């Protein structure tokens, strides 16, 4: 998903000054001479030394109890599954809801589904069986009809869910979105625990779609009871239940005793505080008043200090993310319609230097896919930094005397830093870059309207599948194809990959698509983000993944 829509917070995660960890060694001194010890009289037994205290045994596995606290600068935009999208909302959805599938490893796996679906030979019909005896927070058992209702609500135009387009592969979904009907013809309830989906075309990303929090299940009776205020009284099947929500102050989530993953969650409750500035949050964290900070809540100015202090060695958790940055090139604006110019720009920009500007929170991006994406090839590096080769290509393209480009950026400080580095690199090949900085909203509108020439752009994958990038960014007329790129071969392979049920063959198709995209120099890849979290070492079992954030039900507190 375009970071400007869902994950703008992630841009702040990258911003950090570079630092090297240096630990000095204190000089050693000779031990003082020990004075003679008094000798007890011969007739008196020596006083026995006190026994060493027996260390308190530490539990080897998860223990129950306790509270985990965290802080955000803003409130959740909504705690309704189909409406939440900002960072505190996303974490709330992870606490409150679950669905048929969930991401584990590099794919979606069954969660509330009893097993993998039965898929028709042509890849258009998926039949799921639901685990019995799973309960909503209100105590009612979940049935197949609840999933049909929940997904139809996502598509209902009266609810205006931002995530509705993810379901348009289901037969009849577009009719619901267009207001022609309330029922999706491609969703059938076969019995109490069985549901069938019929798609308009083969689409192996459909299981990923069902793993998105926006498509997880809610009870119809609770939505009808609260109407638009359901977001203040959310009910799902997730590991925690909402106990209290005070806008501008806090939300308290307590353990769901009926959570269908036996034994979880281990903690009693998690409290999210709102309206806390990063500097204040970090101070409270260091005082032990908070347990977890997301990366954007760690002030950039403080990050070098945290990295260099051995005290915080066990406080920082890092993971490669599915968030990538690139230099967008408008193929409709000369001279970027010239392939040789686009290739020259790829050779002239030093990606390794740009990655260093992130202070360890970014690695060079050589192709299209981030390192966490299935199909990623670590050996695929089509354009190395080669200014002389770039100059030669520009001369072949008729720009031996140089050219002028405008680089559009938004308000993010990192964007300004990267833009200046690009400006310096391109100056070495006689390409003069004028940096135009505007508000984020203006930048986005200009890019979408095709008014930008070159621009910093980014994407945060919310499903672990190359299709999340290819279908949204590179197919002709794709909704976020902001390079205005078109190649019929890419379109053909992308459709073929969607329907390919053999996983390895499917990934090979996506590798071929990546090769074509880079041969066309679709844009200039720059960096792959690394996400950081800070947590008190007393929190054990800390686990997070790029698409979701932390799983608080898997954490436990060391006594």
C-alpha cells in the first residue's frame, strides 16, 4: 500500500543519523594488599560463613500476568476492522480481531480456518471449513455466515472502507461496491462451518487478502446494535477485548479468556497511551514507565545514544521490512521517456551511500522486491554504481552536454537528505537537479496527476507476495502506477502469475517480471527499510512482522 495512504508513519522509522558503536576499556589497577586475618583461639570453632542465598529460579517458558504499556502520538482513527488504518488503529485491530487466515513465515496460513482451503482445478473456487467452538468476545460462537456478513460489509459503500478494493476478485463484489445489491454472489454459506468463495479469475493472492485485519470477522448483531459507533464498542475474536477507551488519553485491552489459541495471551492487559510526543515517550520508557515503543516514537536525535549505550543492547528489536523507497520517473515526461536516460540515472546514483544516510535503518535496494518478499533474489543487481557508464549512455541519448531535471519531494526530513545525495550524484554526470519541496498532500496530488518529473516514492507491502507490488504499481493503468509505465509482457505475466498454483513456478514468473522491469529501468530503486522497536528486556517473546506489527498475545513478562 502506498505509504501516503496507510503507512506514512513508516517513513519516520527510517530517519536516523549514522553511528559507530565504540566501547572504551578502563585501565586496570593492582589489587590492594590484603591485611592479615584474625585467628580464632584453638578452643573455639571457626564461625561458619553464611550460606549463599539460593537464586530464584527463572521460568523457562511463558508465564501469565502483568501489563504491557506503549504510547502513540495520536488516537486510532477507528477501531472498526474495516476502517482502521493509522498505526494505533492497526495495533488495535491486531488486538481485537482474527480471521480465516493469518501471515506466518512467507505466506498466509490457516488461522480460524480448520485447514487449507479446497481449491478448484481452475483456481477460481475456494472452499473453507471453519474451526468449531470459536467465540466472539460477546460469547457467541462464530459461524460461516459471520464471514459472509463481515466481507459484504467491507464492500458496502455506506461504510466506505478503504480496503474494499482488495475483495474485488470475488464474483459479484463490484456490484455490491457499486450499490446494485447488498449480497456478494460469489460468497456462499454451505453449512454452519463451511463457506465457499467464487472468484472472477484465478487469483492465488486471495488467501493473503483473507489475512488482512480489515477482512477479519465481526458479529452482525453488535454492528447493528451500535451502528457507526461500533468503532467505539468493537467486538471480534482476537486475543484481547476492549475494556476502556478514553479518546486523547488511553485504550485498555484485557485478555480474552476464550481466545482460540490455547494458552494465549499470557499478559493480563495492554494499555495504549495517546497524545504522547516521542521525546516524552522515550523519557518514560527509560524510567520504566512504558514497555514498548514503535520506531517512529524513538526520536532521531536520540537513536545514536541508544545504539552506543551497552545498557540498551537488549532493548532494541530490528526486522527487515517490506517498505521500499525509489526515485520515481515519469515515463510521459521527456527526457524520461528515453530508456537510455533512465538506465543512466540508475547507474549514476550511489545506492550504498544513500543507505548509509539512514544510520543502519536502510539497506541498498537493487531491484523491485524487498528482501522479505517471496521471490527476492539477493544476487539480482542489474545496475551498479558506474558514473562513467552513465555519462556514455547520456551521450548516446543525445545529452552529452547535460540535462536538467526537477525532483519533487514532500516534508519528510529523510526525503530532503536523500534528494540532496541524488542531486550530488547526478551532478557528477552533468545532470542538474532542482529540488522542489512541497507539502506531502501537494506532492502526492502532483505525482498522481502526472505533473511530477522525478519524485521520491515508496510502498509498504501489506501482503507477503510480489503481486502486492506488481499489480498495484507496474501493470498498465494500475491504481498506483505513478511511473506511468506500460509493458504488455509484464501485464501478461502478472495475470499468469496470479493464477499459477505451483508456488515455485509462480515465483519464477515474478522474478521474470522483475527482470523486465529493471531492463526497462522503470525507476531507480534506492533503499529497503529496516524496522526498529524498543522494548523493556523484561518483555519476553517479543515478536513482530512487517505487515502487522507486534503480536502482544505472544509476549510475556519476566518476573
